[in-house]
């Protein structure tokens, strides 16, 4: 195992760990702000209890997300110095804005929110909750602005072997940003919804004290989750069509489509021979891939073999085919998890509308275990996005093998890989323990407080 392979493993493992926390932070911040707004408008103490209970779990998740995210930035200099040299002029600007603007807004107002319950008026405190949510999601936006350049370079010039920014607004207006960020945002809504619904289901099964808090939380989470899950499927469809245009090899790998077809069939199940680039066994629906790519049952979708020949002509000799099996199955796990989430939410909505939630122990048990589904979808979606872009780290400009630090040995990367994996594993265990402890403890007993003066 060489330094390049180990560096790729290290970045993948630390990113997967970090991305366990990010979607929940993004989605739960918005849901908590909605709950607190409902409390301010209604004066109903139940909504205040909901806000404080879910806010405590949000804080635990946020803290661990910050800790795991710090290592990500160090890796650019440690393991990927050639990437930093090539991309620094472009990558640095959105990351600096993310840290100096969005993250500072989020973290500063989060502190105000934590300590401001008895010091701020209810309306001001709810406004602070919205500022935390806005800051968190702006932070994600700027990170995705940087990542989108890697997917579709724009607004740059090549000078002295480096990509230098020529148009900041082109960077921000990159079409990839505006399909990727909505996908992450809606996926985060779905993640938070299943987190809240699953924990609420646990307390409903146990008939915990303050059961009304969890009954309402479950209802809100189901509606919130339906909005997020339906939106992420629709946005994902748009993103896939965009991907077909800018990175056709990624779509070909996702479908194990070896040769260009018109109309193109969508794979339901394929066992392929990557070495010979052909199917061993496949079940395909004729014309459906053309429909997904072009909104009609005809239209060419380029295949792996044809694209490989085209890329050789465009970029020079080399292998431009990503790992097909990983791309194919991670894409299907992501999509399958998404549709399973939608089905569970529709069943839950039916139970909520008929007021039979408490009479549906099997459904509640399913929703408890379904907390894992959005995490599975998020993780496999990220793996697909990065793996299916290979061999490029910056599409069309810089290959991954040319981005690794030349002066870092395999032994050094291997040591840090083991160290980071162990440390992150411990942090993950701590996070799960704390979340489980405070989630199962329920709402602490407290003396009733007066309704807010501004309540309507």
C-alpha cells in the first residue's frame, strides 16, 4: 500500500465520520427554530419543552461535528500538498468566507441561544435560533461552492501550473452548486426528521412521561420528513440529469452502462465484468434511463467504453474509468434508502392522520430503527459522488494521483490513518453514548413557566 492509497483511505474515513454529524446539524437547527417559533406564537409550554429537549441533542451533535471537521482542513496540507498548491487560490476564498462569516454567525448565536433562555425575550430568542440555522446552512453552502469547483471547474485561469481565480461570481454561480446544495439541504431535513421521529417513537412505545412532547414531535417530524424526503428525491433527479451533462462517465458508472445506448435501458440489477467491461448478468428496463436523463423515452446516454475513448482523445493516454462496482452499488443503496424512507413516512402519516400512532407498535419500532436510513443514504451518496469522479480530484484538470504530497511516506500516512481512525472512533462512541443517554432520559421534570408575553 503506497502513500496515495493510504491518503485516500484517510480522507475517506475522516470525511465519513465528519459527515455523520453535519446533516443532522443542518436539518435539526431549522426544525428547532420552527418549534421555538411555534412556542412564541402559541404560548404552548409543550413547544418550549420540545425546543429544549431537541436543542440539547443538537448541541451534542454540533460539538462533535466541529471537532471532527478540524482535521479535514489539516489534511489538505499534510497529505494533499500538490492539490493545495494547485487549488489554493480558488479553494481558499470560499473556505475563508465559510469560517469568517457563516461559522462565526452559527457559533456566536448558538452561544447566545444556549445562555439566553432567561435573559432574552421569547421573540428575540427565537430569532437567535433562526440565525443559528441560517449560519449553519450558509456554512454548508460555502463548503459546497469549493467542492463544486472540483466537480465542474469554472471562473479560473491556468497560470504557472496552478488554477487561479479569474471570476469570483462565476465560482458562486457554478451550476453544480445549485443542484448540490439543495440536495444536501433536503437530505439534512430528512436526516433530522428521522432522528426526531425515531427517538419520539421510542418514548411513545414506552409511554414515557411528557408523552405529549413526543406525540407532537413525532407528528412534526413526519411532516418535516415528508417534505425533505420528497424534495431530496426530486432534487436528486435534477442533479442526476445535470451530472449526465457535465460528468457523463459518472452516470455511466452508476448504471454500469458499458456502451452508448439510444434509447438507454436502466439497470435494476447488474453483475458486471469490470476487467472486460461487459455484463455477466443484467436486468434492465428499456428506455427508462433515457427518460431519467432527458425526460423522454429516447435520447442517447453515453457508455463507459465510448467515454473512455473520448477522454483519451481529450486528455491524453490513461484509464478514465472509475471503480464501477462501488459506484453502481453505492448509488443504488442511496436511492433505495431514500425510497424506503418515503414509504415509512407515508405509513407514519397515515397513522398520524387516523390518530393511531400509539396503537401502531410495529410502525414505531420500524421508525426507531429507521434512524439509520438517512445516515446510510448520506454516506453512500458521498462515496458515490467522490469515487465515481475518479481518476480526477479536480475534474478535467488534476488527477488524484498527482495531488498527493510527494514528501509524505506511506509509513507516515499509515500512522496518522490509524491514529485518526481510533480517535474518531472514540469520538463517535462518545457521541452515540451521549445522544442515547439524553435521548432516552426524556424530558426532565421542571416547574411550569409563564407563557411569553408576546404570545398570540
